[in-house]
C-alpha cells in the first residue's frame, strides 16, 4: 500500500452477490505477529458469509486451510519475483505448480495477481510485468487452467495522469505504450479484468478543506456535477472508478472490466490523519457494501456490476508508516470486530444509516 497515492489502502470482505458479477470480497493481509491461525481465519470468513478472499502471497498454511471451504481465492505473485518469471518460462511453470496447481481443485483459486502496484515500485519492475503475466498464462495453459483462473495486476490510482474530474481520466503518457496497452491487450485476449486499488480516504485526508466528509462516506450530500460529462457524483469512490473507466475509454478499451482489488478506511490514525475513526470506517465500508450489493454500477457505467475487495480483514501491527497503516482492519487479531459491517444482503437489513 502506497500512501503517496490518492488511491491505495484498505480493503476487506467477501460475500453474496446481488446481481451476477457484483461481489464483496476481503483482503487477508498478514503483516503482523499476533494473527490467529489460518484455520481459525477461514472459520471467521465463513461465519461472516464471506465467499471471496484476496491474498498477498501463496502461503501454504492459508491455502491448505481454504481447501474445501468454498471460498474463492485470489493469490499474488510478488513484485520481487517478476524478473525471474518474465525471464524464464520454466520459472513460471515451477511457480504455478508449487503455488497453484498443487492446491487444485479443492482450494478454489480463481485469479492470480501478478505483482501489486508495480508502477510505483521503486525497484523498476515495470518492464518485467507483461512478460511475467504472459509466462504465467502459458503455465496455466500447460495445466489446462487458463479457462478457470484469470490473470491481472493491481494498479494504483497514481497510474493515471489525470483523475479529476472523472471525465478527464487518462493514464500517465509514459506508461501507455510500454505497459498499459500491452496489459489491456492481454486482459482482453484472456477475458480477464483490470484490478484497481482506490482509497477515497487519502483523497479526503489531503483535501478535507474542499471535500465534504459526507461525500467521502457515501452519505447524503448535494453531489458534484462533472463539467466534462454532465454526470452528478455523490461519492469519491464512484468518481475515482469512473476516472479509470474514462482512461480505458480514451484508449478504446471500453470492453475491459474493472475489479476493485483494494479499498477501505482506517479506524485510527495520527493527529494529522483527518477522518480516521471507527465511526467513519464503519460508515465507509458499510455504505460501500450496501452500494455494491444493491447497485454495483457507477454514474458512467451503471451496469458495471463491480466486485470490490475491502482492505483489510485484520489490523496488522507489522506495517510501517503512519498509524493508519496498522488500523485498516475490520477485525482485531483476537477476531473481535473493530466495528460492525454487514457482508451480506441479509446483513444489510439490520444496517443503520451511517
């Protein structure tokens, strides 16, 4: 998670779909020394009705615990392995055999995130991304898994050169030809989707003097009209997602779907982290879940049926940086709720307006 971006941090929860293609999922991060066992975590996920989970690695204990759970899983090939995966097909095949094939079909791995926010990685991994994605796909074909497991790579909102207003959304010019277009071509060829990490919290925190908290938390507000397309927006989340849709449209990739691979709101922050509180985190996540499970689209793409992964399942005490980094979890390590958020359509019935 990269705090510099108006887009990065927080995600959590997986569950029921209201319409085909709209789901709530949860990011299961584990940068902590006090988390419960993977088997206890799987019980927690099932008790909450969570049916999709996104991992940041391919931890053996976690993937074994998820076996037979019925929970669909997205795994990650870390940035530091992109070089080897890109350079040698044999490495990609070996990685897939060790980290995916061996768990099939009992662990329902449905997607592989190749890298994470690669474009903001300081180790210059961008040039290895597309070759790595293609080699992983070749490895899937070798194992006849290419029709059941999708490949993507989560991007941060900072991959956009312009994101406000939404109608001006466009990718950074220096990324378009070398990596954005090749990635979108690959996604189109394989019927996959673009993973995007968006964090309205950071947009609000940096501009609290001009952005209302109600607008950030999906609460009732007058809305803002985009002068470019005439559409009215009532929350930052929709505006950020539509900026990505506009960027895709600008490159003639209107057919590419989006999955929100991370989003969330911290329950605690430093004194200068405006808006970080349990009440605001509950409002953001609760209202977002309600939106996705009852109307998953955006003003620009009302039929988008977005799938959203909330960040994160637990507070993670091993994360560095400001206090908020360690407080994006919806559960404490003892599995008690930090605040109450429904994850299913049934749970929404008891949701108070936040």
